[in-house]
């Protein structure tokens, strides 16, 4: 475990305690999925899109969606922006295409 990873997991624990969500646990895969999505939203859309994307993913999960499926849908949409407009109604954007895809694990976060 790297010092950066320990610091991140410490922060998650402290934050969870202070916002009364310490009964919910994020796995290492969950954390890496969220970090990958935040990075992709920041780079493919714009920097400000990252926290807003993460908030909306959290709302969807809070409403009963699985983190893996919701994050995969959001990632597919974000990555499709290279080839398409950001129109969520576009028939050319298949947001379900990568639902079973493995998250891209950054080498520096292990």
C-alpha cells in the first residue's frame, strides 16, 4: 500500500464518519472506478464536469443503481464525446456498451 493510497483511504474514512455514511464501505475496485470516471470526465468534458459527474453518479446509486453499472454508463458517455456531441438523446451513443468493462487501474494508485 502506498502512502498516497493510505492517505486517500484515511480521508474517505474521516469524511464518511463526519457525513454519517460510515456504514457504507467503498471497496478498492469502487474507489478505482470512481477515480477513473472522475479523470475521464475532467479530461474529456472539462475540469468542472468531474465533481458534477460524480455527484450525479452518487444520486443514481442512492436511488438504487449499482455503482458498477452507473459508472460504466457515465464512462461510456464521457468517452463517446470524442466522436459525438454531448446530446444524451443521440441514437449514436451507446451508453450501455461498456457496462461489463474492467476499470482502468492507474499504476500510481495501488
